């Protein structure tokens, strides 16, 4: 089945600990995105990558880091510098190039909580 | 700063009613307007609009974009309990087609 897989579904972090959220897609999409969703605030863009080995900061990149070593994978690390990491994290991907715009499609998300 | 505003924030209707959800946007380098439905987890894609005045339809759902007034609406006719969800509007901008989201409209359809 083609799709976007995020793991784990639930994650608990201790204070001062880095954690990495996984996002894998087998849709052969070039572009991948990370969003954070908080109650009443909608989705906010953390980082995005349009091509392997390249990525850009979104609106709320502080305290987060990413890598894009493979086309199908875009892991997000929540570092200890992120002071309020409790949120629902969504990964998305999009086919770029070709004719016209293409929509982003989302994974099922990872819910991160502080212990 | 890019901004997308949705209204109403929440709505409760009875099965069979018709609803209209609103989305206004103020963004630079606009490319597209998207609607998503979010139940428990992943937002699922509904529509992408790039041209003014052309209605897109899928079953009981339809949407239209007004690029002059910077506005889009999502209509749902003959609502069903399965339509209960948060409906998200997003403006796509720039070369990376980054999305700026509104806070969503929470729709509840009661029997």
C-alpha cells in the first residue's frame, strides 16, 4: 500500500532528552514537510524539504532539527532546546514537478508528551 | 505575516442540513487554496483550488475560490453524521508550496 508512515504513534519524553520522530513515504514524492498541531492553533510548519540533502526552516523551527538523506525518509528530532514540545506532529509529502500544483498528503501523526 | 482565518470556529447542525464554511486568506506569493477534513488523525485532502470562480465538486461537497476577495467557501449539502470533523483550510505559497493553515471549523452533525 502506498502511503506515509509515521512512528511511533505515541511518544513520551523526559525533560532534557532529545527524541526523533520517524516519517517514511513510498509515494516517490520529492517534497516532505513537518507540522505541529496544538489545540486551537491549527497546523504550523516546522521544516520542509523539496529534494534530498536539502531542507528549509518553516515558521517554528527553533528547537527542532531534520535530515533528508533519502528521498523516502524525513526524520524530525525534537531537541531539549524545544521548551514546549507537547503536541501532535504531522508529516506530509507532495509530488512536485509535472503539470500544475499537487496537494500535500499527511501521515497519521505522532503524539508527543512530556513526562 | 501570512494569515488564514476560518469561520465559524464551530457549528452544530442536524442531519440533512446544508452548511457553508468560510475561509479568508492574506498571504504573499499565493499559489493555491486547499481544504482538508480531519477526524482523529491525519487530515484527508478534499479540494485544491487555484482559479477564481470555478466550482469543484465531490459528491455532497463543493468549494469555490474568489481570488479578488481572497476568500473560499466549502459547502456540504444533506449533511450526515459522518461529516462530523474539523475542516481545515490552508493557503499554499511560494516555490515550496508551503501551507499556512487556519485554525479549523469544528462541525458536529446530530441526528
